[in-house]
C-alpha cells in the first residue's frame, strides 16, 4: 500500500502532466499561476538532461527536432532518480516507436550507444583481468574458466545497419565515410583509465561476451561465438578483449569428467 508521501508525490506528478488530481492540496497548488512556470522549468530540465545524455542523437537530427522529441518523452516519463545523468534509460525504446523517426531506423540504436556511454561512465570500479593472469593455464583449464565481463563493459551487435560507424563518426564529430558499407556492425564500450573508450566488435565477439555474461565457460562461449560468426578468429578476439580490459575476473569451474 502506498505511503501518504508516495500518494502525495504521485498526485503531484499527475498535476505536472496536466492531469486531474484528487488531493485538494495539489489541486490548490496547480491552480496557482506560478505552477505553470514550475511545470515548464521541470520539463526544460528533463529536455536539457536528455540533450546532455544523447549528444550523438541530437547531432544527427538537429536541436529543434531533438527538443521536440525529448519534450514528448519527458511528458510521458519523468526522471526516477535525482541524478539527471541517469535519465533517459527508456529514451532509445521511445525513439524506436516514435513515428517521426520511422525513416531513421538506426536512430534508436544510436541512442542505445549513447546510453551505453553513460552506463560505462558511471559503472562501478573493478579490477581488470590481465591476459598474463590466465596465460599460464593449460588449454583444458582455460576452456573451463568463466570470464566475467567488466562492470563497465557494454556491447551490442546490430544486424542490419552500420550503427557503430554512424554513432562513432558523429560522437567524434568526424566526416562520415564517402562510401558507407550498409551492413551489420557491433560495438564495445567500456571505461579504462578513468575514461570511456569504444571500438568496433564483430558478431562473434559480441556473442562471446554475451555468453560470458550469462555464466558460460570459455569453451561454451567460444562455441556460441563460432555459431554467430563461423569465420571468427577466436584467438584474435580474446587477445583484443584482454587488451581492452573487458574482463574483471575468472572463475575456474569444476571438471565434470
């Protein structure tokens, strides 16, 4: 059952959205001329937060388009955390169903990478598992290891659009390739040395990290990576991920034989 404070705040949020309220105290507040100013200030803060949190999206669609979309989203989804850096978790999904964005089918995924940047930026600090720490293991022991992705690691494979190229070139404010290769791409973002880094990652690498995150050992994760991308160079993928600092720990599972 909601507490009196929670019920009060729910009614206050309804008033912010211009909906009718049952609480006479809230109704009295909403009837004051200054409440409209307060409402506008709240939504402006939400829009400004979304602009800060999704700079790549804004660069692609322009300030006016972005502000209009952000306001519609904010009016439906107010922040749930006072830290506005975290606001916008549902914004990529909103863009995926936003009719004016229908002709930009990659836009929601670009927003997803912007969100990944934020999540990597605020993720918990963890030690990085170095390749040297597992290099002395016998191959059989290595295949039984469960590698845990670093807390800041975020990755995704996008089947049909060059989302990473679109995101990277606009995030870095560099020129787009003269001839865009219109095919699927993957990306890996993580925080190393106190800053967020990013790079392209193939379908096999994305599948491998997802399998590791689900608790699969190296042998199982490698099999899933090969299923996703039969030509993947597993040695190269592991070398790159260790160099990136994509893992934080390794657990050796029991030999069931």
